[in-house]
């Protein structure tokens, strides 16, 4: 009744005003209509949103994808590692989704994946490129619906994402224990409470044979001394993990894992190649040092066997190549059924870091996310993206509350780093 009275009162007053001053009433109505137009969003409803184009650019180890629509909205995504030479694959995927709604993220993901069963859709370049496309779709959907990606993924368990700093000492030729100690101290001073080091050294003069993956006694001693120096430098309350990049055999893995048990590592990462999960199980069962793997596994399918047989203690999918954000969440949820922590690998730009952070916020079993020291040392990473706010503070990223991922690529800043001879967002 109240609504009827209000409506009747409005109409009565409007009629009286119109009779008393038709010209004034007309002017007033025009202003009201103009104000209503100004308040109305100019873009069509999200249900009418359609993909119009997909373009990409390459910078060193990363592929950046941008998906355009008929409403001047776009989404950005990133793929890593298995992306060289994939320009035409990106364009091919783009043709498959043109004219479709970007809001159907899972369906478009499945459309591309299922249509590629005989084209390599199980792993590698196909899935890495699909990861970039899928991430851009989430970014676009968030912008269209004015929601951060974590909200589209079901909400968040946490506001901040803990990260560990990869010291990248592999870029230094044969670092000594003192170099490990110095890098550990520096990372701690920067506020990080978790640090990662690389143990594999192809140029180690104590290596007997470049193709024999068994470490010599001197190599094993070098690995232990490096980690021991780092532990002594930062004390017992800073997490330390070590990466072997899948470059050794099971004998070496078992030996070094046992050797460093007293150092209380957060994990030993990929001591052997990814393919043989049964070998991983033997290593994991032989030591109290947690074993971590997953950056070279693809899709949730690639993690099923690892988890079923207890091959690893921690899973670390790379969300920029394992299938994207939705697939990353599926992997985390699968791991959660086995009470296995989720600690994503991350070697991308800050766009990839924040995209990963949205997934980490959305799952209960998140442990820690990788953070790269190059963010602090290489100006390129600041130049290729636009982001307002602090990147990391005391070993934590604050998850963006902006629509989509919350990080934009800067094409002008990227162009000077683009790979020569490859089309750049064309």
C-alpha cells in the first residue's frame, strides 16, 4: 500500500506541476532524463559481453595474452616456460573463442582443451598457452562483474599470501657457502621469513660426468655446506628450502635428503625428473626431509597419481603453465583430500604473482607461494605492469580487491623488452 500511495502522490504532483507550467515541467523532465542517462552504465549487460580478439606479446620466458571484447573491457593473462614459438597457437585458440561470452570461463577452457586431445592438450605448450588464455578470461570476468578473481573462485580464506624469496644464486657461477649465508641474511633483512636456494650446479668441477646424474661425494658435501651456512646465518626460525631442478637420480636424492635432515628444511624440491612418480615415493619414504614437486606436472590429471600413492609431501603446481587459475584451484582441492599442502611455483611477472595469489587465497590448504628476487633487482618487472600499491611486505602479498586480477600489463613498457621478430600484440 505504501508503494501505491507513493506512486499515486508522485503522479498527482507531476500532473499539477505540468498544468501550472508546461515549459518548466518539460525542462525539468529533460534534466531528469539526462541525469538518468548519465547514471546508466554505457556498456551493455554482461550477458551481451562477447570476445572480439585475442592478442599476445612475448618477453623472455613469459607469454602475455590480452583478450578484447565488444564493451571496451579486456583481460590479461600470463604463461611461462613452455611458450617459445607459440604465437600461432595463441591466435588459433583466439579464433576458437571469438564471439563467445568470456564469463563462461570453465566452458571455454574445456572447449579448447577437449578440442585438442590429438594436438597435445595433455601437457606442454598447449596447456601453458591455455593457462594464459584461461587467466585472462578470469581477469575479464572479474572486470565485467566488478569482482576480484578470488570472489569468482568462491571467496577467500585469507587476505594476505605468504611468500618465500628465491635467491636466484644459480645466476652466480659456483656460489660458495659464504654466498649462501650472505643471500640468506639479505633476504631476512628484507623481511622474508622463508628463503629458497638452488643446489644443482652444472659447472661443479667435482662432477665426474655431465650426463651421469649421480652426485659425487664432493658435490654432496658442497650442497650440505651451502645449506648449513644459510641455516647458521639466519637461525632456526626462518624457513629454508632447496631446489635441485630435477637434475639428479634417486640415489643422490635419497642421500642428500638424509644428509640435510638436521637442517630442518621446509622442503627439498624436485631432486629427480618429474616423470617417474613411483621413484618420488621411494625418496619421500626414505627421509624426514619433506619432498616437494609439481612445477613440471600439468592439469589436475598430472597430480592424481602423485597424491594417490603419497609420492610427495607438498605439491607445487605452476599456475602459469599447469592449466591456469581454475585448474590450480582444482589441484589444491584434490591435494586437500590427502591433507597435502599447496605451495605454487611462480617464475612469472607480478601479474602472474597476483593471479596466483587469488588462487592461494581461495583454498584452505595453501602453504606458501614463490617470490622472485628479480622483482627487487631488475627494473623491467616494474616497467611491464601497472599496479598501485606495495608489492610485498614482510614476506606477504596483500590480495588485490580490485575487479579482476588487479594488475594491468603496460604494453608501452613491455615493447622494448619484446622478443625481436615475433608479432607484438598484433
